[in-house]
């Protein structure tokens, strides 16, 4: 789960695309991008080879967290990274809630 990188200026879209490509090279199973220019994470990841059906953009952390709970399998590892302004702690709270524990 990757949140928008804030305050990057005009190079923001390409920097987000590069991170998306790096995610694809790292062979992540899923990429959930959250807020604003994070949509370019998805674009870069798909360009880098991640199947489009495994890369999603969400406008807020709540929706990303709810979706993440639906795809989790036993023994999965979830990396959550983002600026405080994106509020990804909401994702971790949802994942840690009793409803998410399998």
C-alpha cells in the first residue's frame, strides 16, 4: 500500500511512475496506491509488468484498507508506506482490527 509522495513539484508524475516500475521489478503481488499523484504508481507498475488487475488506485486510505482486507491471504505480508498527509495509519488500523484477523 503506497501513499502519494507529497511536495515533489512538476516532476511528481514521473517520480511516482518510477516507484511503480520499481514495485513491478520487485515482483510485488499487489499494488494499492492512495491519493493524488499515487495514480502514477499504478501506471508505472503496469508499464513495468505488474498485471493491471493487481494494481489499484484509491482516493483515500479507508477505501484502500477495506480493499486490502478483501485480498489478504494467510501468511501475507503487507508493506504500508506513505506521508503522514495521506493518513495511511487508517490502513494499518483496519488491518489490525479484529475483523481483519483470519
